[in-house]
């Protein structure tokens, strides 16, 4: 098998330099880019914070939903109504509240 001379052009070093620059850029972006390796831990901690926040807000939402259900106009919870009346001073000091129990 005969091997001939390798033909190079004057643009060959320029092409190699450009390819090297592109590879270096991709490497830098892989490590330090928005979604790179350095941002991975930051994104993981932010995700955990968001999950904790979602759990807390879900708990608050469920508590509020329960309270709204207890204040249903058709079947209001008498204990909750009494608590709201006392806490919000709906009754004047000179008034007397008499609870009438159903027989």
C-alpha cells in the first residue's frame, strides 16, 4: 500500500483553532453555565426549599378549607361561631348571648 503525502492547506491551523475554541466554550458552559455542574447544587437546594414551601402552603390551605367548610351557612358549626363571636367582639358588653338547645 502506498501512502501519499498529506496535503495541508493554509486554513488548516485556523480550522483547528476554531474547533478547539468551540470545544473549550462547550466545556466551560458544561461546568459553569446556567444548567451546568456548578448550578446543579444550587438548583437542588432551591428545589428542596420550594418543596418545603409547597408543603407548608398546602397545610395552611387545608386548614383554611376546613374552616370554610365549618362556616357553611346551611350547617355552620356552633362552636366555631361562638369562638368567632368572642374573638371578634361581635357581642357588645351590655348584651347577653343565650344559647338555645334544640330538643
